[in-house]
C-alpha cells in the first residue's frame, strides 16, 4: 500500500487587534507664569535645537540606504523601520539621540494594554522624578506631516496638546489600528519585528494616572542599515554555494541542496532556517526503512513570531527526477500538490513510490550516523517515545 507523507496542519491563532482609547498626548503640569525674558530665552533655545535637528535631518535624508533602529529592552528586542521620507526632522532627531545613548536607561512610562506603549522621556531615567514622567525631552522639532492613518505598528512622535511644534525625544507605538489618531501625529517609523515584545510591555501594571508602576527599560538603541532579506534575490547558482546543518539531539546532519531541481523550495527552506522557524522543533515521525520527519509547527516549543508567521506559506510543487533513496531530503505535504509548508523528511531507505510525487530538494552529505540513531529510537508506532530535538537549522557556506 502506498504510504503518504502528511504535513502536520496547524492553525495559527490570529492576533486580534484590541482597540484602546488613547489620550492624545501626555498630561503636562499647569504652565508656569514666566517673565518675558525667561520665555524669550526658552524660545531661543528651542529654535537652536530645531535648527540643529533640521541640519542633522538634511544629512540623514541624503543617505540612500534604509535605516532601522534596534531597541533592546528588559522585556526583549524590537526593530523599527525608520521613515525619513515621511518625517525627516523627527527621524534625524531620533537617530541622533539613539547614537548619543540618550534612550539608554529610559523606560516605557505609559502603556495601554494591547493598545499603545510610550517611552523616550529622559526624565524617566530617574525614579525620583516619577511625577514629571511624560514632560521631558519635548519642544525640539518643528511640525511635520501628519500620518493619514495610525495603523498597527506605527511609531509616532509625542506632542504637547495644542502645540504642533512640540515633538522631541518621546515616541509612542500603537499595537492596534487607531483610527481616532488619524491625521494627528507624525509617524517616523513602523515596527519591522518584535510586536510580541511590545504587547508584553503593554501588559505592565499602571497607576490611576496610567503611568506604569513596573520599570521596563530601554537598555540600548542602535541604528543600522536595513539588512537585506537573506536568500531572497540569490540565483540558483548562488544558492548552490550554501548547505544546511541540522543541529539535532542525535548529532549534526549536513545537507547539500538540489538548486538545479528545486530552486524555489531550497530558497524558502533557507529563508525559514535563517528566520529561526525551525528552532526548537522535533522529529515527530520515525518510520524505519522509510523516513524520519520533522519541521512540523506543532512540534515547536514556542509559537512563531508575527514576522516568522509571514514567511510560512504553501509551496508550489517542484517535482523532479531525483530518486528518493537513503539520505535524500524532501518536502512533506498533504493531498494537495501545493500543500507543503515547513515539514520535511529524510529518507532512510529507497522509496520509489515517492519519486515524482514529493519535492526532493537536497541530500545528506554528512551525519548519516545521526539519521540512523534517530531511526533506531524507541517509538510507539511511528511516534518517538522520547522527544528527538531539532534544535536549529544553520545555513552556512560550503567549503
């Protein structure tokens, strides 16, 4: 009887945006009545800061390579795609402060659960100034274009109510679409990765004024060139210069690819590996003399991030003339020819019934002893009794 290689079907729960009512800006203490000379000096200082920011923005705007901000926090790391075309002055100011370490040690002082997080106030470095949180680092940037839509993941500048030229160091990030904030704030970036981290930040307890009672700090903010998506534009010939190493609990297994037979499958496998999709999985099926199978999302020790989820999709088949003999690596699928996603198998014997029916995309070139050890593991039917780890898949250049 013909044996089927079935891919494990997993429904990934969608993250349902929870709309939260956001006060438009931080609450400030009543304005002080200052002498005209003091007010003039303050305004002169603001104009100087604005002029410096605009000078820096011209330099940033002239740079052609896209930039990202990598924000390391005590709750994890998230990444922002910066948008100097939309807000050159605000982006330049943010980059300047990040380079100076100005955000290091500040906290997310204001959160709305699953709705918004706000940070960047230099006063939040000092717990003794808690009563002033939300009032620092403002009035440095002249008004820039307002974003027509405040969509999930938008990074925007905080403003003082009624003062369009009051943006500065503070920023907020919305974790759900916020149509009530459309056309009101300058958006200078969008989340590229790490919304799960910020959702965790937004769960911090708050006091009666909405100020976080738990200190979640920004450890460091780094500006970098936006890295190219790995393996996205490589030719099949270029992809052939790589191999994958499966780090398993039975030992390493090295795979070389059939880039001439299944280039798109190889590319997708490399992209999933580089994104960490295969980290923390298990060999969930062992059929002696037939296959060992892994890559099922259901075997993963933790959920995929939102960025990783976006990489997972059905693959068009690339059935080819490669024979399914011991050591050949092929994509598992369901009944539909285009139902392969992440799960794959390594043949432990010759299986002619699989030829031309499954996309073979590589072969084991080192580590068959580990394959044999996995095949010999105790099992109930085809299910291993003990978890056999696929710790990670590393893509590296061939020697």
